[in-house]
C-alpha cells in the first residue's frame, strides 16, 4: 500500500504563524509544547492540505493571522508515488488551490492527501447538533468519492435557489407552481446524497462495532441513519402537503440538509444514555473504522492527526489507538507532556519541541 507523507509544511499568516517552514518526517511526529503554543494550529494547517477547510468548524477568515487579510498553506508531499506541491491561498474572501504551481478547482484536492483527525472535541460528533454529523459524513465521503462532492455542491445551489424562491412567493412575487421544477431537481439530486450516506454508514458500522467490542465487550455498537425522507415519492408528497409551511418559513423543510445519524449502544441511544467512557469508545471506534475504510477504498494509509488525545483515554482505548498507529503511515501527535504518552510511542517517534517563538526544533 502506498505511503502518503508530508515532507515540508510552509505557512504564511496562518493563525499564530506569521512565517513557518517545517521539515517534518515520515512515520510518527510528536509535537510537544505548552498550551497555546500553536500545536493544534499545525494540525489544522495539515488538514487544509487535505480538504481546503478548517478542521475546527471555523470560517477561512478566522484562520488569518491578526491584522492580515490573507494566508497561505503550502505542502510538499509524496502522494501516489509522485512528488506534489500543494498550496491553498486565501485572500479577501477568495480561496484557490494550486498543484505543482498550476491552478485547480478545490475539489481536485480531495483524496490526494487524506487525513483523519482525532481531537478533544470529537465527542461533539456524538453529543452535538446534527450539523456535526452531517459535516462528518459529507467531508469523509467527499474524500472517498468526488462524484458525491459534485452532488453535494449541486444540491446546495438548488437549495439556496429554492429557498430564495420560497421567500419570493411569501412576499407575493411568485406563485406556488413556480416551485415544481425546483422540487424535481432537488429531490433527484438529494436522493443520490441520501443513498451514498446510507451506504457509507453501512460499510462503516461493522468495522466500528468490532473495534468498539474490543474496548467494551458488554454491548454492541450500531449506527442508524435518520433521513428526513426515505424515498423520492415520500419527499414529493411531503413537499406538496407542506408547501404552505415551507413558504411561510422561507426554507426547505425536508431533504439531506435535515438528516442525522445516531449511535446506539445495545438498545439505547448513546447520546442520552451512555456513560462518557462509552461515548468516547464509540467515537474512537468510528474514527478508527474511518481510517480502515480509507485504506480499503483509496488504497492509501491516511495521515493521522492526534490532538492531545492520549491524556483523555484509559488503557483499553489507548490500546485500540496504538493498534491503529502500528499500521499507520505518517502521524502527527501533539501533547503538553511527553510523560502522558506510552513509552512505546516515544521510542519510534521523531520528537519536536514547540517554543514560545513558534519554532519547531527536534527534541
């Protein structure tokens, strides 16, 4: 299986980094430094080279260094047995991608440098609002399948235009029958998204369940997709029956933009009834299963980004993560204290110290 690795990372005006050039190593890179030293910002920058947006659910303008109006993230990597230079340039609300100096669409980045992020906010994937779970599905499936990404972009454009028309009708500048062609397009495009999300969760579930059982053999983990409509006939029926509701709301009330999925442990929804330890196990199992899906589908070992996660895990969960790291390619792991990490990790890692001057030196 090809090894994907980032050889060099260059940052300009990216969060706390005005200028940085980092020659990272293949294998395991451990970044140690105090809180607020910029460790998470480094992982976020690597994430930008994977899908051109923040890992932390934030807008591009929030990533720009204070007082500046642009940033650049550039990576030199080995991907699919070739050397690539990837660059994300953001300036004045416009973002562009270059690959080996040539401009490309942002969607062309997907799948080149796949990453999986483990962080302190991962529990939001289970406990947070449905938008976190939809974003997870959309990001991961887009990396695996660019056609899905195109469908998603088309759906969002249709949704925006249909919502605008609903508001026009409410204001008396349109009629209900004007919605009919938009309804057909929205349903056709949206059903492809629903079907792909369902298939992805069906592939993910048995892997996640087996990993979860290795950490907690008492209960079974299941993942249940919860679409707002089950098929096109039901969707059109809801749209027709609820047209006045949608007009008054100025919003499309059904479709994949309203979907969700749930974690169940045994017969109970983990969001409401599981202990925090069980919830952590469920999310960790999902992320490890995601890494295995990437390896199966893309034929690549994804880059792993682990943001101070070992301090939150007990021995069983640490062991599950160590088993993943044993088969991983390049990994970036942050910590405030090296003593929080298993000795077996330290023995095989390149250690980096992050100073208050935002400089990385080998430890």
